[in-house]
């Protein structure tokens, strides 16, 4: 059986990495066992399972980055939106926090990481001059946010797209200011 260089690197990487008793480790161990017997279909399936489990762990860590609700507000967190994005070819991690006050007013804060959509926004949101040409610049703590058409957007660390919409900027900015922008790009480390 001829083994490609990429497969050899994958196997070497899997063997070098410590495996833990969790869904990712179990799937990787199953992939290694299947690979050892030459069962490439099962190997591929188990690698896909491991990748999905890693993405679920990343989404949970990204969701943990969402700010808590302010006093008198509620926060509802959703991570399922990323599955719909994957169906249209926009893989990555996506979480949404919906913040609502007692009067029923609400806004959403979305964090999208490691997605082609994030890469496509880099030219606009990664350049302060371009942001200034596109709309008003608002501050969430020390983070510049593009304020445009009732929404706030920023690209953090070239990796995470932060977007808030649904209420006026003066209401959303204090919540955004509590987001740990310095730690956000390394949310899954």
C-alpha cells in the first residue's frame, strides 16, 4: 500500500499528540486503528468526527467569551448558527448572544471566527482608514468599532468578527466594552 506524504504527516501528528479520553481522542484513536488496518473509509469518517468535536469545543470556548448580561438584562446564547453557515460553505465558529431588557428591547452580539466570511471582511475592518471611509468609528473600550446602518462591527486579531445590532450604539457599546478583546483572538488556546 502506497502512503502519501500528507497521510504520513497526519499519522505522525496523531501519534505525537497526547490523546485524552474524550470524544476527540476517541475519534482520533479510532481513525488510527482503522488506518492501521487499511480501512481508509473509516479513517476518513473518524477524522471528520474528530474535526466536528474540535469545532464544538471551539464554539463552546467562543461562547464563553460573550459578555454577561448587564444588570436587569438577560442573555441567551446560541451556537447552532454555525451549522447553517457550514451548509453554505462558510465553515468556522459562530456564536450569538441575544441581550434583552425588561421592556423587551434586545440586540444581538455575534462572534464569528475562522470563517471565510471573516477573511473577506479583513480588507474593510482590518484597516482603520477604510473603516473611517465606510462609517463612523465608535469605541468599545479601546476597540474601534465601525458604526454603520445601526450595527457595530470589528475584526479582532484578524481572526474574530464581532458584530452587534438591534439597538442604538449607546446601549450596545457598554456591553461590547466588557468583551475581552485582547484575549478574543486566542479564544481556543
